[in-house]
C-alpha cells in the first residue's frame, strides 16, 4: 500500500557518502559500519538519498536526532524541512528495497506527482540485513490553488 504522509522537520546525523553508481554500495556499507560503531544509543536509523549535484550519488546514513544533538566526529547534520512524502513498507531482504522505491516512483508518475529528489529509508539495524523498511519519497512543495 502506498500512502501520502506528512512529516515535521527532521534532523538526521550521520556519515555523508558521495560516490559513483558502481562505488555506492560499498561506500554506503562502510558508512553504516561507522555509524553503528559510534554506538549513539538510538534505534532510529535512517538513510537519506539526496539529489545529485556533482554527478555523484549522495547518501547520508545515520540516525534521527534532536536538532540540538551533539554531532559525533566525522559526521554531519542534515535538517529536512517539514513536508509531504509518499510512503510504503518493504519486507524482506535489503536487496528488495530498490523494488519498493520503484513502486513509489511509478505511483508518483501515474498520479502526476512531482518529487523533490529526496528519499528516506527507515529500518536499518546493526547486524540485520533483512527486515521491514519504511520507504519515503518527498513530494515537491506545491503552492495552494487560488479559488
């Protein structure tokens, strides 16, 4: 099932990865190892895909945090504005996450929805490759229609 949800401002602290498509999986896996090793005392892990700016793919892998949280050495903070997202759940192996995002993209295209280029994946856990992931695609902000 795909639904539209609203999120308040979100703050994610973690390791930024910028890599080509071929190098991205290994770079993201290494970043997750650094995040999990930091042992920040949370279970709210998140991966954020950001729009490409330099031809490289950009991912922030980390954890949800309060805006005033301390940023561990070697990590960065990303603040996302409040917004609307398409959401679906994906159960199973991590390799199937791409299928879930493909369903979200197809739904957006079929319904004439404009995406912002930001994607969220909640569900990563230390030592667990498989499981439930909540996948989100941010909708582009839209001006209200004037009547």
